[in-house]
């Protein structure tokens, strides 16, 4: 029955969480099937954000003032990007498997793709934080996934694009927030939490991936 549904369709009923009434699940038609996405209402959030997690779950965050109709329109507008991310998750079951294009000695062949990926993710999150960065680079880094200088230059490990997308996005957001708070104070982590509410869990998962 679901296969006969038109491309842009929404199941009007939402499944609310008993533990958190500001979090509920809705549905979007992607990759020729209905796929659930979780909507989280964030009190301090100023804008809507959308992310596809490493387990292929879709999470949308929005402030309380945004109507459900506007949220649905926002999600549908991102449908092509969601399709791309879900396909990437399926293709990346083992992100660190030894393929020719992910070995250390192929840095130069991957540099352009890695820089493009980083710039795209920066462009996705920078408007939310209303920040301006200077030079962006990808390179071999001994122990970090990213860094932010006092001059506003951002550097990222070239293998960032091979991480699960939610982990890569956490690194991007982390460095963008340093443009406002060049420290790890409570204010810094509150900024990170505006677009990555589960940053503590994501940070733990990231530790399993050695740069």
C-alpha cells in the first residue's frame, strides 16, 4: 500500500513521546518508501535544522514558534539532500575499510573532494550561528579532526568526509562555535547543543575513530 503513495506525502498522525512531549515522530516519502523522522522542539533554537544520523535516522530541530506546516515544507524542501545522505549511509557500512581511495597515501587525490565536502557542511551551519570564517583547509592532522585559529582560520582532517555524517557534522559545528567561543566553557557547549542536541553521545562515538 505504501508503494502506491505519491512522492510528496505525509502521514498526518504523529507519534508523541510520553517521556518528552516536545519530541515526536513524523514521516516523509524518500527513496521510494516511507521513512520516519524525529522532530525535536528546542526552546533556545532560532532556526530549523535537519540531520541524518549514522544509523540513518532523520532528526529535525525547530523552535516552538515554527508551525508544523512550515516544518513539513522545510523537510520536503530538503528531500533530495536526505535521499543523498541515506544512500551514502547504505554505501558506508564500514567507513574505515581499506579501499584505494581512503588510504593515507591518497591524500592528494582526495584533497579536492574533502575540501568540497567541508565547505558544503560549513555553508549549511554557518548561517545559523551567524559567523564568518577566513581560510578553510583540509590536511593531515596527527590527533585532531579540526581546529580553529585566533584569526578565524578553520582546518579539518582530510578524512572527515569518510566519517558517518552526524559525526562529521559535529566536528564542523564544534569548530564553527569556536569562532564565537574559543574555549570549552559551558557557553561554548550550549552553542554546540543548539544544532547537535546529543553532542555528548556523538563525541563519545567520535572517539572510536582515530584520525
